[in-house]
């Protein structure tokens, strides 16, 4: 069965510092991979997706992620954190279009002024 | 021009009651989903419908019954509510083919069972 692991349930960064959120997947076939962001009391918004095209994927709000098959990873980064980046971030995987998403446990990002 | 909408946003009810949550999408997608987010923020698929047909049922208790009157709507009815049903329920939709793989989520319905 497919699984997604996010290392670190909480990450605290200073404003202007690098944001790095880790995600590893477990699958014999590289799945489609996604990062979603959830702001308090809101739904999930797609940040970016990997669908077997370019391994370095750029998303909204300055985020990007790199797919590394050898490491079964899809880590999310942002060079400079902003206060508005404080939210819960979820990594997710899917086998195919129209298939269910399997989510990691989420990482809460706190941004210190 | 909301893409995926859910009603109600908040639902507070007592154990044993029956309640429904409604979901509508105006994206023209033919696949819709229900996810449950528990108190620890963990998200898990419950059901998926494609063109009104159930395609995923992830070992959810029989008290939960999804219904899709048409491909733009997916409702969730819950019988005999229990304390453990308290959670945030998210509806989502996606195209089932082509090259668009992401799912679009609604704002969620926070269900509190007392």
C-alpha cells in the first residue's frame, strides 16, 4: 500500500529564513505527488504538483519542490519565509488521475518575526 | 464563482442524531470525494464517486452513506452520530482523465457531536 511520511509535525522558522519541509513516499511505482497548504479553518489549496514531467516543480507563493526517485522524496522549499506562510502543509500522493489522495501527517509551520 | 462548496460550514449535534452534509462543484469534474480530517489533522479518504457511481469505499461504517444525484453533487448522510464522528469533512473533486491530477477541495464542514 502506498504511504506518505512527513518528517517533523512542527517546523519553526524565522521570517526571511529558508523553509524546508520533508516528504517521503513509499511506492514501487513513482506516484503523482502534491503539496497542499491549509490555513486555519480553511480548505486545502494546491501549492504544486509532480506528474512525471520536470523533477523540479515550481508552485505558488514562491514554493518549489524537487522529486528525487532515488531517495523517494519530494521535499518542499521556499528560500525566504514570510509571516503569511504560517499554515499546515500536507504532502500527498496518488496513483493516477481520478484516484484517491494518500496524505502525510502534515507539518505545521510557525514563522517568527 | 466558488469551485467546490459545502453546506453547512459548522454542524453541532447530539449523539444518536442523523445529519447530512452537502457538496457541489461547478468545475465540470466527474469525480468527487469525501475526506475526513481528525483532531490531529490527519486526512483520510472515505468515499469516491465517478459519474454518480461509487468507486472507493474505504472501510467506513455503514452509518455513513454517500449519495450522488448527479456528477456535480455528492452528499454525505450520517446516521446515529457518535462522539468519534467529530471531525472536519472535506469534499473534493477532480477530472478522471486527461493530464490534470490534482483535487480541488471545498472549505470543509466541522462536525461536532456532543
